[in-house]
C-alpha cells in the first residue's frame, strides 16, 4: 500500500505507538521495569523495520510473527512495573503509619 515509503510509514507508526505507551506509563506512574521493557520494544521494532524485506512475503510474516515476543515483553514490563510500584507504595505506607503512631 505504501510502496517505496513503507519503512518510513512503519517508522511513523512505531513512533506513534511508543509515544502512546510512554504517555500511558507516565499517567499511570509506572516504574523503571516498564520503561526498560519499552526500550526493548523500541529496539525490537527498529530492528524489524531495518531488516524486513518488504518484497518477500515470508520475511514479512516472520517479522510479524515475532511481535508475539514483543507483546509478551510489554506485558512483563507492565506486570513488573506494577509490582515495583506496589512494593514502593506499601513501603511508604508503613513508614507513614510509623511516623503517625510516634506522633500520637
């Protein structure tokens, strides 16, 4: 559909997706594991765009199929980021309770 500009369009879609994921992470106060996973996702997509042979259907399918790994990586980043966020939140709650108890 995009002919000679396919890789340029794919790069634009990648930037749009990554921007959306960063905004979602910021809005949800995500932690380092989430952003580390986003970095790995960005590298994965950049490698795909750089290496894909648009004129070979087999290669396009191979690259597309590898996005299963991309989804898994993003999922693990979300889970790890939320677990770290909870552990930090629980730690600060315990500290706040201790401080409040000492002042009473």
